[in-house]
C-alpha cells in the first residue's frame, strides 16, 4: 500500500518554535508526494494584521493538479490519503468540490480574498451545495490520514475544487507570523478502489447565544439515507470561543431524542483545538436508514468587541428590533463576534455527499 | 385551536449546561421572564409555524393536511420554522424540539434548541415570529432523507418542549403538507436571484426525492 511505501516528512518546527523568544522560526515544510503518487496544494504566505481576520478561497481544476505531478489528467483522482499542515492562526482549512455558482466563481480568479466578514469568500451560501472533500480545524494542526484499504474519495478530472483558509489575528486567536497551509492529495490506483467515500457537512446558522439565554445548546440529526450499513471513518466539529461541548452520535434516523452517551463517537471540549477523529481509531457502523446526531453547547461570555458591536450586527444583519437586542452572538464567520456549529463527517460506501442544514 | 396537552413519555434530553444556572462570575443578567400560567398544572402547548408574510399559524391536531411553508433560511436549503405557544411553565431556557417525519418510511428530520419563550401578556409564552431562532429550524431540504418528495405530500410534524429544572414535557403532533414558499423575506440581503418564482422552482428541485447534492437546479 501507498502508506507503507511512502511517508512524507513533516516538520512542524514553526509550531515548536512558537514562544521561543528571538529564535527564528523554522519554516513549515510538507514534502509533496512523489510524481505519479499525488499532488500538493499550498496557500500563499499570508501576513494578517493585528485585529483582523482573513478568509481566502483558492480554486483548482483536478485535471490541472493531476498533470502538475505526473498523473494522467484524463483520469479520475482516487484520493486515498490526505495530509494537511498549517501554521498557527489558521482557524480552519476546508476543501470543497465546486458545484452551483452563486457569488464565488473560479472564473473570477484562482485566488479570491476576503477580510473581516466582508467578501464572497466569507459568505457561506456561496458554497451551500459544494460537497466536502477534507478539512482541518486545529490552529496548530496537522492531519495525516490514510483511508481504509480500498476506500477512495473519487474526484473527476473536470471538477473544480475550492480550498478555503481562515486566519485570525485578534484576541481569541493569533497569527504570529505569516500564515501558511499545505495539503497533500495521495492517490491510489483505480483497480484498488473497492468503496467510494462520501462526506457529510452540516451547519446551523439560526443560532443565538445571548446574555439572557447564556447556556444554550443546538441539536440536529442528519440522515445518510443508506440502504445498507455504512462506516463512519472521520469526524470533527467546529465552533468558536463560546463553544463548550461538541458531541456527535450515531443515530437511528427515526428518533427525536438525543442518543445515549454510549452512542457518542466524537467529543470536542476545545473550541480552538478540536480533535479530528479518524480511522483506524474511528470506524463506527451506522445501520441502514440511520445517520448522525450532533450537539453544540455554548456559554455566553462578554464579547471582546463589546455588546454594542454585537447589537449593531444583530440589527443590521438580522433586523432584530431594538427591544430584543441582548448582546447575542449569532451565526457568522468572524470569530471575535459570531458563532458556528458545523460538523464534518466522512463515511463509506458513498450514497451521496450530504448537506444537512 | 389549542392542541391537547400530551404528557408524553418523550423526554427531551438535557444539554450541556442546559439545566444549570449561569455561572456566578459570568456577569450576564439572568432570564427574568415570569412564569406563565400555573406551574402546578400540566404544561399546555399549541404547535405554531411561521407562515408567509411573517404570520404565526397555529396548527390543529385534529385537522388533516394543513399546509406549512418551506422557507429559504440564511444558510440555503429549505426549513420549516416550527414553534410553540405554551403555558404553565417557566419560559426561560426551554428545550424546544421539532421534527418532520416521513409517514411512509418513519424517517425523521429533527432539530432541538434552547430558547426563551416570549410571554404574550395573556398567560402564554411562545416563539416570536420576529425571531426565527425561537423556532425549531427543521431542515427539510435538500431532501437527502425522505423516500418521497418533501413538498405537497402529507408528513407528520411534531414539536415538544422540556422545562428547565423540572424536566416536565409536552408534545403536539399534526399532519402537515410542506409547501414551497414564495416569500422572499427570509432571503439574504442583496440576493438578486431571490425572486418568488425562483424560490419556488429551486425549492421544488432541492426537495425532490431524486435530488443529488450540487445538481443544477436551473
């Protein structure tokens, strides 16, 4: 297997060097796959001024990426191993397949920048039906995940993909030096593919964490709609600094009740370093007709930007009447002033890529 | 019409911190809404949904085939905003659950959240039509869950509440027909493509039983 033959070398020296006084941080390096075994994508070196948040969208065509490192550009890419390495300050890194074009269009450039909540790369409806490929939510993060034998996420040559990076250099997170992310896509031969991987992305956008309702939780169930059992082999959750507990459970697809703790297969108690659970440690079977249930729990804290800023946003974005302003964090990509409740799940065999929102 | 109180066996689960008082050092003023009705009596609820034009429609457990609107929420897709009017409970920190069940397959789309119900001054408290976060946002479409089209066919719609602290519950279940709304009031500001005709066409595409994520609906 590829994983037994090749091991890329990771140097997370930048992470280790953080807080080391005047020492010059060593560069973050992720060696690309050898020719014919995959390809690498990388962000620009991105300096984020203090007090700001950048969200950048990078577009790639699969056939171009395949051709860039010795793969046949006319054939599908059978993604079997994903590696992501990112420097501190990288709030999230998500890779999606491009589908319906709304406000984000690869025709407008391979690199599209957004700042402080403004710009198309910050507007989640733009990628509402873009299936998930891979993600990493850990700001000191690295991911090196080889899928189970015979499992591949199949990307077609004519597909565009979008890699989105969010850097935060503010009070809740910092980006002490230029941000940078590398991602390696390792492939497997088509004749070794036994199961196609599917993904599930869910988000809750009508959320509200307020002074007078300071410890809310939000739950939902997402059906995979399979006619045979499927295996969950990867999962993580994402929320911002008011998030206290993130749980994901197996679910029968028919109950309105939150599943028992014994059905929980993922938990995050760390908003900025959420674990990424994946195979081989994670391999949970979901019965046919079932799915996953997720829960985001929050605790309101005084906003670093002040209540007036939150209330102003609440009025302008959600038209909330004056008498209902309550220093509420609402849905949004800006970490300092808004919240998220997202899950990313990977499974096989694929029924469809799933959006649950 | 008010739905009958159902002292259901359903117990909406506790949530992280859901039953807890705010931490003493957290600073926020606690929810100061008064108890509505008589807490010694069973909780009574009515199932309400957000209708077109911001109307609050009360659904009757005894009436079949009541239409409910499928709205485009901020994130895209289509949701039913299902809420309650309730009395004889503490309206603070109520766990509100909602679900739409395919009566053919028994599959359900559930959603649950912690809300403060707004007293109406007449002994009841409820979901506020001016605030969609006080409703259960039941994510019906994209339809990747039902074995049938998720519009113009009968489904079972339910809501349930669980009182903070006591754990007392009540539930209401109705038969409802999801219908694609042409109401643009829930569209994102500046979304030029959000016209009544397009809303309905997109809705009927993504709510179709054969919808595949990312397929071209236009």
